[in-house]
């Protein structure tokens, strides 16, 4: 680095130090509590440049940023204020302006301390609480009589927008590199222990776990490893400020659209190879918003062949898992007529209704009789009409998911009628031709005439995953700018969670494409 550039960097860091001092002027404990005093962290020397500044590389990448030589040391300051890459942006995370310092975890009692993810291998701990900064909601609640709901929403949305901004910028940077980053695995989790509030679920509240699905292409795996590392650094800082040491079950999490990788705070021992975040209700809700879905499945006798009926049943159950209380849905099973229909109208798919729909579907015979496409299509549109008239609708995007393995008559007049109804109710058709005997002409034509997508699925194919990706069609070209609040049962602790979720986009072209979804549970704050 030449002398002019070195001088500029030092002047910039000096100005940032003054900014942090101003932001921190009201710090309650300038050098921390007596029970957990601020210290200098000598192990940081391995990250020092020749001029004494620290070198920080996000995600272990090849890109580095100079940090002041006093970063985190000896005093309660807003040490992150104005620093790249997280806090020098229009919407920085709330922790950027909060005071903290390095501490000796063995010399701290009654104070939250967290392991730093910014400088791996240096085994350093830091604390916001010793500097007078506790959970944002708790601080507000002790000094205000206003509405707590609005405060919680504002806090969470601030963190979500910050995460979205950082991850989108990081993906653009990573897309043209060949970097690979380290991240903590979920399976196994070596530092997971039981904590207050988490019951029998062992977690590591000082770490963020990640998982990249087996079989992910090598180049994409490198990119995702660095993206997961970035989420770890974001989530760990947020947790240190807001989680109250994990006293409540509440997560931060990210799922990616490209390969189904995932990242969670806190880290947890989780070894389910079949887990896919894209098939969870929080992901579908966060990426596409409320929707009406009619699931229409052929249960004629030919579905007994090659295990097709079981594939169809499993796919239907998985589809239901992508829906939540803001979505309305129904299930129609057909053969030579309408074999069974869950309800005369669509229903809101809350957790209780989802369980009832699964139980209903699981008790039926999924392979019996002939095939009648016309009866099935007409029943789907009749259900939509009845639902709209009764107000049993999300008032948003509508989809008919039509699965068949057979062949049946469907005339030109039938196609015209379906097209007219699709235009009237703004319905998109997604069709799935299962196995070698399916009528692909019908499935392809009715999908293409009604703005949808046709999927041929071979016998034994991953029908559940293919059908459950319907919502990505709605996410394409549609940029969601508000957080989606939902509710679901946690697959780890079995508790009810209330997450807010926001989509993250790939912005390398003029049209934004879904990159993933980032979420934060309300449970984490209050």
C-alpha cells in the first residue's frame, strides 16, 4: 500500500474513532462492569497490519478491511460504527451503534459474553451487557408505555433489512470469485449443550451452524460456504445484542434457493439429510406472500403402478407444509369423477387445519377407478368460485396444482372453458405428468394456455420437491419489500415460533431473482 493510501486509511479510521466516541458518549459503563471489565485482547496481534491496524476478512474471504487498532479494546464504545462491510451502509444493523468491548469470559459473572466470529482462531469474547446494552425490547419495555407490538416489529424488520442488504452485496461479490470459506457444521455440533429455556435441546448460543446439502455442485458449494459464513457473522452479533443468552427458544435462519442450504443461530445438533428449508412454511411465505392453492390429484387405478399413489400422497403432505395461515387451500382427489374433496371451499391452512388435512388425506384410497380430467378441472374452478364468493380466499395469487399419470378426453371446448375461468379468477396452472403412461399433451397444453408450468416426472422421481417449488414461480420477477410474519412448529424444539421473514435476491441482472429467505423469530426478542 503506498504512503498516500496509508495516510488516507489512517485519517478515515481516525474519523470513525471520533464517530464511535460520539455515539458512545452516553455509555453507562465506560470500561465495563466491575464483574466483567473490558480488556485488551492480545491474541488479535495475529490479525494486525504493519501500521498496527487490524485486518478483518468477512467469511474468511480474500477481501480484507482495515479496523482501528483499538477495535473492541479496553473501553465501551460503538466499535463497529461506520466500519465495512456491515456498518458502512444506508441500513446498518442496530448493533452497529451499540457499545461493547472485549472481556475475559473467566472473569465475568452474571453477564452475557459471546465468542467472536470476526477473528477466527483467536478465541476472543465480547459483551454488550457489560457496557449497559441489553435486549432492545427489554430496555424499551422498562421505560415506555407504548405499544410493544410495534416496537418488536420495528426491531426485527431493521435486522432483516440489514441482513438482506449485506447478503445481496456479498453474493454479488462472491459470484465472480472462487473463494471457499469455513463455517461451523450442524452435524456434529461439538459445543452444543443444554441451556435455560431450551429444554432438552442442546444448542451452542455462541455459534451459528450451517449445512450444505450433499451433491451440491462444487463451484456453488464454495459460494454458499462464504454466504453461510456471512450469515454467521451477522447472526452472531445480533444474538449477542438481543438473545438474552438464549433464555427463550428463538432462532435466526437463512435458506438458499439454489441448493437448499441453511444457516441457523444458535448452532444445534441436527443431522436430518432430508431437511430442505425450501419446503418449510416460513420459506414459502417469505418468498412469495399469501396465496390460494387447489391441489388436484389423480387417484385412478393406474396410480397403483410403481408406487405412484404413495409418491402422490407424500407430495401432497409436503405441499401442505409449504402453506401457512395466510394461505387458503383445498385438496381434490379424482378418478372417473370426484372421489373426495376436503372442503366445499378453500380453508386457511393454520397448523391445526394442516394436521386435519393430512389426516383426512392419509385415510383415503389413492388408487381406484378411471380418469376424468374434465370433472377434476371443473371441480377446481367451482371451488375457487365458491370460495371467492364466501370470502374464503387470500385475495392474492391463485394456483391449481394438477397431477395425473393417465389419459382422458379433454376437448377444445374444455380447454377454452378452462382458459376463460383462469382469466376470470387470475389462476395459474402447474401440471405434473407422472410416469410413462401420462398424457403429456393435456398437461402441457393446459399449463401453457394458463400462464403456468408443465413438469414431466419419471416414475420414482422426487415428486414432492418438484411440486413444492411452485411458489418460486410467483417469486420470479416479483420483489417483496415487506416482511412476512407467520407461525409454525419448530422441527427441533417442538415449540410454536413466530418468525418474520424477508426474501433475499440475486441482483446481478435487471430482473431480481430469488436467492433465499432470511428470518428472525419474534420469540428471540420477547
